[in-house]
């Protein structure tokens, strides 16, 4: 089953972020709670990690590096069991 990873509300009041880098490549496995990518708040210039809410395999990166994202935006897709 495919599951979408979206940007949730972060530990900040910032509303716009830039994807700094992914810690995974398509085909890599992830466990629930693992760090999968790093985003930087545009206003505060603070780096924050995004963790996976499920276990599975990354099948698609939707928001690549240097992409501007907001809470609720789709970041990637995972195949979960």
C-alpha cells in the first residue's frame, strides 16, 4: 500500500520551509520514527528533521532538494506493509 509523507506542523511558527536534503534514496527502507529529510525554515533559518510516521520503502521523492514547502505539502511516497 502506498502512503504519502506530508510536512506536518513543525516545532516552530514558521509556515514556509525549503527542503535541504533527503537522508534516503528511492528504494531505501525506513522504520517508523527514522529521520528521512531535513528542512529549513525560510524565516528563521532553522534546520528541522522530518521523521517517518510508518515503516516501509521510499518509492518516490516528490519534493526534491531546494523545493519550497508548507505544512500539508506532499514530500514523498512510501510502500508500507
